[in-house]
């Protein structure tokens, strides 16, 4: 099969980790007789330096012409003080909006080999942690109008609007139920329906959509309870479905308890036929950029998500995930996940090992 992939290495460790994922993708091409046409485009700080904007038109065109978009990370201290309208993160928000990527999928998995890094009590982590947060990405309070700041009755006042219509809720609910069908068939929808009107509509629509998926079990939790349950017993969750604000917070909470930010991938998906965006959940790690210390596994697992969800290549995705597991089982580690008795590798060596284990 021939597929077009647009690479957006970005800033900081971005180019280093994307190179390692590309190495693994070349291994997949060979093993499964595919051709991946990979084109590179600018985003974030490196785009600002070269063109003055974080998301050049040429990048938008390259992304739209691809079957999938694969990103490293954007941002860094060099661009922290520039005009907020053209900050590197604007490039990322811009490409998500341009491609209509309304569904953000963030798995949080505790690899048995790394259970020592988990921040939870041993008896809790022993039950396992393998969940995925399906977060609505283009609506809710981050985009709702009206929003702004003004002086009301002599007081500085800020306001935002949390708003969802039934169409926005239905399409993300479908994504969550279909994701669950490929996993352990459980969806927990998280809202604040005891207080928020928008959550009551959310709960109503999710419940209606669930009738189309009788094989998937649906439950509901209020967001405050969900955040407690995540640290009390995350093994109870399979798919967590939630809106933009709650998903932002819960997906970070779920990720951090695994203890390994350098291990976790993500996917952002739009309507069928539009390219998805695949990237590690971490940032550009300026503190270790250029030192070959970055863990490339989150990025390599993002490539596995791209193969599975963006290019419909399940066997290829399985092969990448198995190669990562094998490498960890063999005792190879980067600095961020290093423990006694293991073998320390740099970014390039870790990429080589995983490619070798394909
Ligand atoms: P960060 O995720 O870049 O780094 C946090 C800590 O984790 C650092 O100590 C870093 O060294 C470590 N780390 C991150 N990824 C690692 C990896 N693969 N291997 C080993 N260690 C790793 O978050 P930050 O420091 O808050 O942000 C740095 C820059 O990244 C900022 O400019 C921020 O805006 C940007 N950022 C971008 C994205 C994105 O592109 N999606 C996401 C988050 C932050």
C-alpha cells in the first residue's frame, strides 16, 4: 500500500524523536511491503523563525494533501516572550482547527515492566492501568462565545461559555463507543450534570447514542468523582468519554500516574476521510533537547496509533507495539525510565533497538 504522511518535527526534542519513529516506519515498510511517502513541513517555533508564522500556508497544504499527519512537539523558551497571537502553540491549535480534529484519544497504559514508575500504591497499580480518554477537542468552554474580560460594576470580570450542541456530543460519543468496541467494551461518560445544564444535554445525548451500541456498557460519573476514582482504582476504566475542559485535566491526570510522560502517545481524529494528527503527549522538553536523552517511545507508539487509526493497518500497529514491549522486556531504558540493573540507551540507540525488534 502507498500512503502519504506529513511529518511535522517541530521544536526542541521534536526532530530527534520524529527521526526515531521514521526509522521504525521504514522498518514497517520493509516488513509489510508498503511505501510511505513522507514529506516534512514546518510548525511552531521553527516555522516562526523561517517564515514569521507558526503555521505557514505550505504546511496546511501539505497536511491536507496527506493521509496522516505525524508531529513531534512545539514550543520553547526562545519563543516564550513573542506576541501571543503567533506563539508556537498557535500552530498546533491552528492545524487541529483546520483539519476539524474533534476527537482526541489519549491512552494511559502502565507497562508491567515499568510498574515501579507508577505513582500509585503498589496494591493499586498491581490491578493494572489500561484506559483511554476520548476528549472532545473543538468545542466546549475553550471555544464557546461569548467570552472575554471587561469591567462590570467597577470590577474586572472574566467570562467564558461552556456550550455543546447535540451534534457535537453525538459525534464524539460515536468515537468513544467505537473505540470501546475494539477494547474491553466499557464507556464511562464524565460530566457535571448535577450542576451544569450543558452536562445534562451531554448525558442525555450520550445515553441515546449508547442504544446503537448494545455490546458496550455505559456508565456516568461526575468529574469530581472521576478524578478521585482515577487515583483510587484506575483499573475500573476502559474508555473515558468527556468534553474539552474535563478531558484536558483528566487525560493529564491519567498520564501522570503512570509515571512516564515519555511513553504516552495520542491521536486527534476528524471526520472519516480527513487526515488525523498523531503526536506524543509530552512537549518539546527544551531542558534535554539536542542531547540524545529524550525517550522516543511515546513518539514511536504514536506511529503505532497512526498505523491503526489513521491508515487502517492493524497488524502493522501490533508489530510496532510488540517491538516496544520486547525492547522493554530485554531491559533497555532511556534515562527517564531507567532503574537498577537495566541498560541505559540514548534516543538513537532506543530507536535502533525497537526497529531491530520489529
Ligand atoms: P515537556 O513535556 O516538554 O517536559 C516536561 C518534563 O518532562 C521535562 O523535564 C522534560 O525533559 C521531560 N520529558 C518530556 N518528554 C520527554 C521524553 N520524551 N523523554 C524524556 N523526558 C521527557 O513540558 P514543558 O517543559 O512544560 O514544556 C516545554 C515546551 O513544550 C513549552 O514550550 C510548552 O509550551 C511545549 N509543549 C508542547 C506540547 C505539544 O507540542 N503538544 C505539549 C506540551 C508542552
